[in-house]
């Protein structure tokens, strides 16, 4: 999640004749201020408040909130199914207009489950991956059990960061069967690049869901949606549950849900991160590097054929 709380010194911007967009970007790039205002606050309390506030169904509140949101992000609603929203939450979890995303239908293509910016990616080595340069974490800590992490040793992982202004729904990366979901409660640290460079094992500290699926060819695949400040709610359609910081359980949810590539699986209540894990033999698709912007449906990984 990349939403920031800022104090606006509009008078300073006017005196310096600095364009608002340039002034805004300068302010948001001040790492110490960014980190302080999004992590050194009562995160759970603020997240719960945001969950309540975002669901207020009032046209004036909704329009004003979206207007403020636009000031600090590149929010683009041109591909949304509808143009008027009942609440801020309604806008956050918006559906896309038909045809707004193309899903790569090639058999070898593991599609990106969401719109995202690619973060750390590469090979799982000695049970560890990177959240940022110089900040490794153990995938057993992310998955919660060694047996669940074991199939991905020597495999490939990709971190997908959803900013607050992006489309927040996520989809099946390939045809297969979702076999199990593990919900792991935790904190709600911001998961933007600034926090990832400062907090060790951040993904392993935050609330998350481990979604394990089996592809049609029998290969395992895992997706780990990680919640964050102002998010802390993950909707999963195939279980008809909303996982959140007050979720009473169960934490282990076996299932057998057959899904097709591109099928909607759920949504974040705001924006956050999904980490995709594939076993050995899978490779990053061409052009998948840190910083690349992706749309849901584009090829993310290449599956071994034959």
C-alpha cells in the first residue's frame, strides 16, 4: 500500500512558484517523512478506521475522498466498469470494463494475477529470497511451514506491488485447482520500497494469505497476498470469506476449486503485494525485471513444456 498521510504547506509551494505535481512528488520522496508517517503510527487502529471510513455511503464524502486521492496518486478510472461509486471502498475494489485487460492464453504463459509494479524477483536459493537489495527473508517464515515452502526451493519468485491507485482485484495465473489457503495474522506495515529497505522480514510480519494451487500438469504454484496499512482485508471469492485483522478463524482452509486462467479470485480492500512462487523449471518471462509495470494477464513466468 502506498497511501501517505501528509501535511500540505501550500503557501510554500505558491511562494516558490513550484508546480503542484513537482512539489507533491518532492514531498512524497522524502524517505524519512514517508517512513515516519506510514509506519510509526498506530497502524492497526488507523487501518480499522480506514476500513470504516471507506465504506461510508455518502456521495459528498465519496467524491471528496476520491478528489484528495487523485492529488497524491495517478488514479485512472477510465477502464473501470462504472464511473460513479457509492463509497471510497466501492472505488478501491472497482471492476474493470469488459475487454480492459487481455490475458495471455498461451499454454506456457503463467499470467500476472494483477496489475502491479515488479519488485524483487529471481531464484529461491537456500530457502531465501529478497524483499529488497540486502534484505533476504526465509520463505518458510512467509509460508508458515517448511513442508509448504519446500516445493519452491530452487524455483522462481516474483514480487508484485499494487499501488493504492491501481486496480485491486487479482486473478488466476493459469488453469488449475486451488487446494488450500492458510491465513496468517500479523501487522500492517506499509509495503512500499522505502519500508522494504528498512524493516527486515516485513512480508513475514504482515497479515497474509498463502494460496496454494495445482496446475493442470500437476505442478504446484503459490500466491501470497500480503496486506498492509489501510488494507488488512483480503476477499477470496472461492471461499466466500473476507480475511482481516479480526478474523476469528479457521486459519487452515482446504478447498478444491477449479479455476481458469484470468478468473477473478478476489481483491484487496486497498493495495498491497502479491508474491508468486513457481517450482524449478519455471523461468521469468522476457522483460520481467524490478521496476517493470505489468497489467493483469501479461506473461509473468514461462512454464516448462514437454
